[in-house]
C-alpha cells in the first residue's frame, strides 16, 4: 500500500494569506499554497510522497501515521462541546 495514503492531508483557506494552504500534520511543517483548492491538494499529495521517499532514502523512521482516527468527527465533537 502507498504509505502517503496513511497520512492526513489538509487544505484550508487562509484569510491571512488569502489563498488555500495545504499541510500534512505530523509528517512535515509548512506545505504548499495557491488559489485553486484542487491544485493545492494535488501538490500536497506529491509533497507527501516525496517526503516519505526522503525519509526512506535517509533511513529515518517515519512519524506515526495520522489517518484512521476519524478526525472530522473528533473536530465536530470538540467544537460542539466548547
């Protein structure tokens, strides 16, 4: 299986930057940005794959996997109890 699929990828609008910003919490800080949400997500997916390849090439252990935790419902639950 493609390891990149096991990492949470987020694209969100940034009022401060006035564009969409893509990030992959847990795998790397920063990410990519642009005016088109789908283009930013596609670029983010490439960056995640490239980052995983760099970890492998340097024989570094990958950070813990971030998918499979039902983040969307956890976020909804947290905001509805706040």
